[in-house]
C-alpha cells in the first residue's frame, strides 16, 4: 500500500537540502511528490554520506521546467527512480524513466512498495538494476544501495580530488587464518580476521538482544577504532572539515570522536569498507564462547579505557592489549562508543551503538551484548567507529 500523507503534512515537508550543481558527476533522483515523506529522508541520508544528489528542488526558475529537467537528466552520471503506486501514476516520473532508458543512462529503480508497473514500462525496466527495499532489512538495503551507486558521484566534498584518486576496494589473498592481520591499503588500518561460522548472540537478561544463534560469513574487522590521524587524512583528501575538537584537542593516535553516523559511513565507503552490523560487531567482540567481555567473563577495570582510568579523555587506540577479543580486536569495549550499520529498531529513527566509552563506568556499559542508540546525525566526544571489510569487497 502506498504511503499516504495529508496536504498539510505535504506542505510541512520542506526540501532537506539544496540540489547539487551540475558541473561534476551527480545522481538524478526521480520520485512522486506524494512520496516526499519517504524519499526526502532517503536522499538526505545519501547527501549527508557525501553523494552529489540532484532532485527537482534544483530547477532554475528562469527556464522552461520540462526543458530544464531534460537537460539535467541527460547530464547526470546515474539515474535513480523511486518506484511506488504514486510514482507510477505520475506522468512526469514515467517520462523521466523513458528518457533515462532512451539515453542509455546508468539506472537504478528502488521499489519502495510492491508495485505493478504499467505494461510498456514493465517490459522496458525489466532489464535494469532494481532494489526491492520493501523486501530487505534496513541495513541490508543501505549497504546494497551504497554498493550500487558509482563512486564518481561521491563528489560533494571532493572537488579538489580527481576521480582516479578514489581508492578501489582492498583485495586479499585467499585462505586467511585465525590470527592473521592484514592492512587496508586505502587507509593503512590494521585488520584482524573473523572466520565464518555460528556464534551465540545476545543474553537472557537483555530484552532488546535476546539469546539466539547467528551465522556469519568470514570478514575482516579493524583492529582498533579509526584514529584521528586516519580521519584527518580522509578530510584532507575529500575537502571535508574536521569535526569540532574535544577539550583535549586532536591527538593522532587517539580514536576520532564527534563524528555522526553519516560521517562514519562516508569514511567507510571511501576506503572500501562498511560499518559493522551489530551481529558482526558482537561476534568480533565476544567470539564463539559466549563471553561477557572481550577478555572473558569477569569484569576487570584495567582491561579497557573507562571512567575508572581515562583521566577524562580518550586514550591511544590499542593501549589495553590485555583486553583484546578472541580475534585480536582491541578497544572493542571502552575508549569510544562505536557506530554500527543497523537501525536500533523498526522505528528507524536512531542507529545502534556498541562498546561503551572512556566516560562510562563498568561493568554493564561494557558487556559485549549491550546495546545503545543515538540519532544518526548526533556527534559526541565519546563517539567514534571502526570498519569491516568483506573478502569479496565492500
């Protein structure tokens, strides 16, 4: 069923950002205005992640509307259309789809709802890429979308960087073993190997993370959270500003803080990685023997950086080696809370955090199965992130 909003609600929904200029590679977004409540959060998320997005708020008032749309669509690098019953009733959307197909544009259809396509359009669109959003979990959908969009359109902050400077996904030799360490050549980060297989996730006393067995393919997880030095290099390469510095200033070997979920996702995307799902994060932290903490089942304050020993600030990443997880990941708990790829719950208003921070005391803030949440745009001096890389690429 199509999303319905009232005329009053439509009027309240304001464009979330200004459409990008058309002098660099960009994504053209086609949608029905009746779907603004669904589409605006989507394109704002992509915009905040660093993609150049053009939508119909960028029409020049001095030019003919239809001619301007045609000009901008023909000039785009990638065409995205949001499919719904509303959009399939819109002649404008259908005209834009036909034009994109006729000009052999790179093309993606995102199906917001299960929708019957008009006969002629159904045949023409069947040959192009599509994502059935309604049939995917939020985190799977987002990762699939980022995998599909061309990196050339990740350019809203890279006007001084050529497309060839965007690094490829890291490539790894086959048959890695437990205990292996690899380097992501795109940012120099050390990664530890997490083998494929099942593990026990959750705890009987945690309502929002019940006990169940989860199965995961193999992956590589950053050995430590992303550092100030690594993030600073990312900002220099992309033309972004560093986030506001904490009271103790920027220290290269400490974890980056004051980054939003969007900032973290943008970094991960550009270095050929992703944020970990909560499932990936928890397995990397506790292994397969159901640990309460990365180092075992007993709380030991000196195994991680917490309020008990932090001195009121972050510490150098990896400075508590005795607190390593079974796979050799460091600072899985303590030092900084870490963004995960997942929405916290079905409300899809906040993203998940894991791990506790320098500003918290134990033991419950540092359980490997403990969860937290925060608005995706929030920044905090106790909040950072790490990345994961899958053997087949991001």
